[in-house]
C-alpha cells in the first residue's frame, strides 16, 4: 500500500470541524503530508481508539491504529492532499 495514496477532499461539517479542533489542539501537520495527533496514553487512549479512529475513517477513508510510545498515544496518517 502506498502511504501517499489519494484521499477525498474534506467537506466542512460537524465531524470535520471536530477533527480540525482536535488537530489544532493536539496535532501536527508536516510538510511531507503527515497528520499526527498525540495525547496521554492513559487519559487519551480511549478517545484515540474510538473517536479519532472513527473521524479519520469517515472523513478520510483511512484506518488508524493508535500506538503508545513513552506514555504517549499517537494516531496518524500521511496523504499527498495534506502536504
């Protein structure tokens, strides 16, 4: 699978507004097109594994698997549309 495969442009609605808010508060957007959202592995893991995974699947058609590293939960994906 190509990590730079195309995704559909996002339509502005309640779900995309929520995602933009999450990205603004806890996220990073790189020049290479990577979107990464981080949080506390204990307090935020459920939110990542349920809500953020759901929003990314609905908005971008991507499947996320949150990972834990050094007590930080990380969810992210890469797309040419974000670079």
